[in-house]
C-alpha cells in the first residue's frame, strides 16, 4: 500500500512505524545488535490495536518489523527521483556547503515522505548515542537502513560503485538530524568508519560522534511540511 494511503493530516506517521519506534525507545535502546532482526508484521496486519508489550516479542523482532515496513512499500521512502541529487550533494567537499545541499534536497520531498523520514531519522539519532551497549553507531545504523530507505537496484553495476556514498548520505542524516529537521547547529563529526561488532560481547564499540538529542519525539504533533 502506498505511504500516502497509510497517513492522515492528524496522523502523519504510519501506526506500525509509530508503535515500533515507541516500543524500541521505551524498552530496547540498550539492546545489543538492535537492528539485526525478525518480523512481527503479520500479527500487526491482523490487529492494528495490538499491544506489542503483551505479545512478549523481543525488541529485535519489533526492529525487524520497522525495517520490513519500509521494504514492503511500493516506492522507497527516499524517492528514486532524488537519488542522483543526493549522490551529487554527497560529493561536495566543503562540509557546510555539502550539508546545506542535502538539506535543500530533503526539503523537496513530498510532505508525507518528509514527515516519515524525519520521524525515522530522529529515532535512529536516539539509538546511536547508546552504541557502547547496542553497537549501533551512526555508521552501523546507516549500513542497516540505507538499502531499506533507498531500495537500490543491486543488479545495476553502475549503482554498485556508489553504494558507499549512498550509505554515507543516510549516516549524515542521522548524525546531523538536528540541523536537517530541527533548526539545530551543525555537529562536528569525524570520518572514522565504525568497526564491525566485536566477537567478544564484553568489548565495546566507541561512539562515532557525540550527539545532542532532539526533544522527545511526539509524532502526533508533527505536521506535514
């Protein structure tokens, strides 16, 4: 079902997305390997009023349902028409110019896509600071999410040569969430690529960047652009 058919002016974020994000943020921000997952889409499709807590599902299953929701949309949340622009903006060497170019592009998204994208990126921005425990740095989150949000054609050899650039775009949105969506300042970041999760569970991954979190997420108050 198209994204536009799943939202209203009063409810600009799909109910499944809202329920999954609330569950994850309430119970699972410190779950190791949070976005390495299962699926609960079918039970939710059968009952939209389902209480995820009462199902006794794991937070990983809820995270899987969130990713599956975007994978099953007829069109990607980040529209194909903007992929070339995002790729060109990602190549800009000056950081400030680069970020402003990305911001101009995301502001051109359809209001429905913009609201849901802002909601998801804000959620991922909340997950990242707990990376010492959940191992989900901004880099690791972007690896998990960019194929779901952009839905690339992996059979296209030309596209395969730019996959790292597209991943870096999603990582930048996560790191600079406040700048893109909340009129915040640009955050100073490093270009260090996060290592894969350690084989020893006791070993911790250092954060990619310190992030100042936006105010508590209240999807019912988000208005279409």
